[in-house]
């Protein structure tokens, strides 16, 4: 059985950093970058017997907007429904219930997120980005 917690003191930052630096979306992110992003986000840790096996981070104003980021389950724990449990916990988090706009980016997990109501942009011409 897994535990999903928003208690930042339980996060195993080295595990998070090690995994993220091997991903397509966070390659090159430093340990300090990971620490700062954790400090400034609503974080969800996924644990089995106090060992961190997953993570997600939400950037939000708690009223209008929530951006889902850095979602992962360690490879050896995949295909057991843990990512679905994590996304379910995020969707049910009381502090996020007022948020009307939820967004995320993914290159490979569309099927997971579609199960939780995410779709392609209805009006992509309204969305802009600034990449540095």
C-alpha cells in the first residue's frame, strides 16, 4: 500500500533530483533548482514503507490556476496504478478545489492525464509562452 503526502519534510530531494535529471523535461536541473522548485510549489510525495517512489509538483495561486509539473513514479514501481492514485490525490486536494484552470505539458503520458479530464487545448491560439 502506498502513502501520498504533501508534507515537504518527508520528501527525499536526492531521489527527486536524480530522477528528474534523467528526464526529457528536466535534464540539467541542478539540485538547488529542485530545492527551490519544491519550496515554491505544492508537492506530493508517493511512498512505500517511507521510501519515496514518486512525486508531483503543482504551481498554483490556489484560486484560479494550477499547473501540474514533474510527475513521476520510479520505473520499477510503474504499471501498478500508482500514477493514477497520485493524480487522484492531486484532483481531490482540498486546497486546490477552487482552481478553475488546470494545465500540464507532456510528451508521453496523454492517456494517463485524459483519464483525469485533461484534453488538448481547445483554443491553442490563446496560449503563448516565453522560453529562455
